[in-house]
C-alpha cells in the first residue's frame, strides 16, 4: 500500500512538472486562459472597422460586433416622428395643425409644473413673465414672450419652439420627450394663460403678437 502511494505521488509530481514546463510560451510566460477576459478589445460606437482613417481595411473587420447606425428611414419602437420642419413655415404650420397629443388633466399639469421648475423658471420666471434669475443677472436680454391670459399663442407653436428652440432659447427635444413637452405646455397654459382644463385649445394665432 505504501509503495502504491509513493508511486501515485511520484506520478502526480511528474505530471505537474510537465504541465508547468510544457505550457510556457516562447517568452517564458504561461498562456492565458480566455485572454479576452484579461485584454478585452476596445470598440468605439458607430465606427466602421472596415475603414480606418479613410483607408479601406480588412473586410472581415466589418463583422465586429458593435453599435451600428440604424437603417435609413427606420425609427425605433415607440418613437413618433415630428413632421414639421425647423423653419418659419414649419412653425406656422404647427400652430395651425398641431394640438396636444395627451388630454389636459390635473396630473399632466402637475407634471408640467415640475418640469417648468427644472427647465424654464431660470429664464421665464416663477410667474411666466420673463423675469427669471438669468434675466435679472443680465445673462440674457429680457424675453419678448410673457405668458398671460391675453397672449394668443397656439399650443402647436409652443411645442415647435420647445422642440427646435426659438430665438435665444435652445432646443429641448433631447431633454424632454414628446409627452413631457406637452405636459409642460399644459402647465403654462393652465397656470399662466388661464386656460381651463376643459376649454378648447386655440388653433390660430396672430403671428405679429408671437413674433414680437
């Protein structure tokens, strides 16, 4: 029995020595198990790896898994394209044809109030009179639009302005999705323009009033 154990130990030691010595690479280092776990390839988003710095490379690199640009003309699920162009004509057309995609409710107004405090109050002020902190500090000139019940401004034009920006106001489409933009408009119209929740939406406007 003792002899059998001694032979087993010897065999184990010899196998270990052989495995360690035979698995070394030319540089003397042991090979890595699953090297991608140690040195994962760095991939840049939307990069065509078949072309590098304007030069056509190996076509096989095109098969590298990475984020790709969507096929032209396709949209992602749940997205609604905005059909009006970023132009004066698009602005006026939105004012004539575009109405709120969601109903006016107390919940939508409450959400709009929250959004107004995050994205609008610093310029438009707490009462919508264009006297926010940035205006008071003269970072921007006084705003031409004052939200009140005498302002004739269709909600479609408001949505268009929030989407693309207007004058010194930048676009907010990347910060507010379409539902949030409508909620913001609901709050402004109900709180400052004194529109009742059940009132009909103004679909036409005096362009001269809006342009001032």
